C-alpha cells in the first residue's frame, strides 16, 4: 500500500469510525460497507455528454444500482415481457453486454414509482447475489460470474404495499438478506455464499416493509456488526457470521424504513417516512461491553425517506427527498448549513474526492463541496431521469439512468 493510500484510509477511519472504503471494488448498494464513498482521482464536477467515456442502452428499465467486481458490472433490469426479470453483466471498459440471465416471476403489488428490478445485487470474487419477490414470496439466489445459476433460497412470505427493494450484502462468506415485511413471517437470514444453505435466521416482528440494505458498523477494536432497521423492530446489531444479536434498540417508529443506516461520529443514523413530508429519525448510540445501546437524540423533519445520507469526517450530509441538503455535526445534530435543490430525489448521494453528487428523478445532478462551508461546484443534466445510485470503481463513476448506463472516467 502506498503512503498516500495509507494516509487517506487512516484519515477516513479516524473521521468515520467504521473502516469503510477498503477496496477498489463496488460490491453492494452504495459501495464498501454501504458508505457511498468512492475512490477515484479526477472525476469532474461538471459532466456533459462529451465527458462520457461511454454510454450504452440497457436491455430493460430498472432502479437497481450497478455493482462491480474487476472489469465486470452487474445490475438487474425488467423485461423483456411483463413477467420477466434479468441480471445483466457488462464489460466495465466499454459497456459491452457480456451476458444476460433471465428469470420469470409472478407479478405482485407495487408502487408505480417502484420497479420489479429495484434490488441492487451484491458481488464477490466468485458470485453475484440477488433478492427479489415473486408473487407473495421473497427469494434469494446466486449466479456465478458467467451467468450460471448456482442456488436459490426461499425466504418466505412477502407482503408490502409498495413492492420490493431491500438488497443483500455479503461479508466473509455469509450472504445477509433482510425480509422485514407486513406478512406474518418477517426474518433476516445469513446464507452460506457458496451453497445457499442457511447459517442462521432471526425471526422478526412484522410491520410496514423495510426497504433498507443492511449497513456494516466497524467499532474500534471489535468485530464488525451488521445493522438492520425496521419500523417494527427499531435498530438491531447482529454478528454477521452467527446471527447473534449484539444489541437492540426499539425506536418507536411508525413509518417505513427505506434509507439505510449510516455510521458517523460513533453513532448510527436511521430515518423513516411515508410519501409527502412525514418523517421520523433516531440517532442511536451503539451498545458495547461497557454501555447499553440507546437513542442519543432525534433529528427534525428534514431527514430522508428514500435517499441514504453521506457521512464524511466530522459531518453528515442528509438529503431530504424534496431536495433539501443539510450538513450536520453528528455528535450533536447541530445544523452547519442547509441548501435546497430542485426536484424529487430517490437516488442516494455519493462522495468522490470530497465532492458530493446528488441527482433528482429528472436527471438533474448537483455537485457540492463536502465540507463545513457550502459551495456549489456544478449543475449537470443527464440524458434522462434516474432512481439508482451511482457506483465508483476502476477510476470511473458509473451512472444508471432509466434506460442507459453511463461511464465517466477520472481525468
């Protein structure tokens, strides 16, 4: 490891306390440990069509975000056909379609703003892992990197008014899949990555569906923890290898959890919401050998329902769906600055080189400085709208719009 990379990693760990952004791969929703922080030199703030390294039309629409391993990009798409989904693999160097794996499914109730290809895959060196609903059931499955199906696991019943969207993660050979929903059988499970066999299962209280992707919390001098959040259960920490519950905080939530948990300043930020402006939040102090987990404080109404915040150093950047971006101090919740951007935002912001990229559903991308002083760096217009979150790997940013995938290489 170069001195420059070592220094960068040490500074990030010291500031965030979660040991994030450990590798070049972008293996899950929002990248390493779900932080949304990418490492790429020279990604420009101002992006227009001439800056695209390549742009390709995808074989179907969808809201899943791209993930990468090596030179392969994986994402899911709808169609062709009203009851067909597909996983596609693209060459990261030029966007060429390498393969497409198709799967029939039974349609289910879903929001018109959602997609039947909303869940983001997870990937490791050998396999691609997915979760999706079919009819009233939730499934987890794995493909190899050539598109061959390896295994499938039936999660159990699935009932959600607005459709499906929770995504899996993989850590140290265990695929962790949430299935918090309104049916009588909510669970989270840990599956063997190679075989799909059940390693552990936790029965959960049922309630409004949770759409979060689990987060990884790396406490100082302790083993990693997987963080789940739902309306019915609040916030729960689990040992990824065994499923043992480390601690649990009922937060009194009444609304759906969509934005994933975020770690900053030794605290865990969770928010819930419904359509419109109704929001709840809890900032949780994790449990340890010396203290009990508890709600430290709560933020006001300007918290997200869908977009997941960005934590960087001594600040957390919180994007409301209606476009209000607030910079806060995590230990106190003190507001540092707040600015309003146009449009509705479902895509979660990402941070590259201390630039935060946030994109609304119409494709308007605003780029701001990630720091205690507000500075707008650029305003860009993508060729069409998006609900997906960009990926950052191989020195590039990969942006999924409704129908296309765009690559922007660092200069």
